[in-house]
């Protein structure tokens, strides 16, 4: 049986940051890997000054530009197929809670959950994945669009054999930050151990080795130049527009949210 993996993410770049290794690994192993992106990320901040006027408050062209970045990332990872939820442009980046972006008529969080769930279920029915990956109930770091992506995925994927939430390991994060501090070459601020979101390791059910696919993940990250900067010096890491350093570990971490855990400790498809 052909292995099929579907990942549901809120904005362009989320797929590469949190699951780029998983996408590259399973694509390289011959699985069909599908991605659904819920918005174009129109409200994102911008790293390169030359592109600053793409921002929502100026030309408001960032979403279209990020779609091109995402296409480059998908190619780098070997993705089988990419869809936007409801079609490209249907749902707009809601921004953080309380911002004017959340009141936009097409804001993702302002849309009907039932409509969005139905759109995702239609894709799930067509693609028939055995495994679906999205965020946990906190959306990884609390972004309203991530939380909405979690909600509609859990509602739409009721018949999928396994559903995982992608998370960050607390132990791996602390170790990665210690390595960055010891190296001392990062141009970015090294955060405190408890500053970036993570989960206790005892909650993690699946540890996925992506070490052979770090080059593909880095290429995908570099494709998102408006959103982040990759540093490939002695210790490889990246930073978002906040200039806070984040490690890139050789593993990705997941919590099994639904389905049989037998065989899933080191493989999303293990035992299926």
C-alpha cells in the first residue's frame, strides 16, 4: 500500500520550520506527501529591507510573494502536492489576537469552522492519507491561525488512522541553545531556555530521525527569505524576524493525538 502523509499548516514557512525534515524524509522514501496551507501569510513581518514595502500596511503584496517562496520550499523538500485551503486566497492571515487583521472579511479565524472543516475533509477524502500532521491545541506557540488549523484538522481527520501534533522537545531545545552559546558565533540573540515554546519530553510519542535530510530542510528554509535567516556557520541555526536564534536539531518530534501507537516511536507510519 502506498504510504500517504498529509500536513496541515497555517502559513507559508511553517511547513519547513516544524516539519521540513519529515516531509523530505518521507518524500525521499517514496511516500506521497501532501501539504495544505491555510493562508498566504499576508501579515508577516519582513526580513530583507529591499522587500519591506510588500507588507500589509503598504503594497499588501506579501501573500503573493510568500506563495512563490512556498513553491520553492516545496520543490526543495520533494513534496508531492500542495493545496491552499479553499483555494489560494480564500483565507487570509489573521495576525495575532486583537490586531486589526483579525477583523478582515477573509481572516482565517473569522471564517466558519464548519466551512473550513468541510474544505479540509474534501481534500482528506480525495488524498486518503494514513497519517495527518498538524499543531497541538496551543498551535505550537499560540498563534490564532495555528489554533484554528488544529481545530479543523482534528474535526476533519476523524477517519484517518493516525493524527500527530508536531512539537518541540524541551530537552532538545535546551541542548541546542547550549550549543549555540558555547559556539558564540551567532549574529542573533540566544534566548533563555524557557523563552521558546516546547513540551516536556515525557509527552513526546514519536522521535523522527531527519539527519540525512537536513540539507533539504535548510534549502526549504532559505526559500522563505522574507521570514527568516539561516546561519550555516559552525552550528547551523535560524532566526525569524525577531532576530532570536533557534536550533535546527537532526530530529523532529511528534505527539500521537489519535490512532494506534504500536510501532510509532520512531516512524509516523510504523506498524501501519
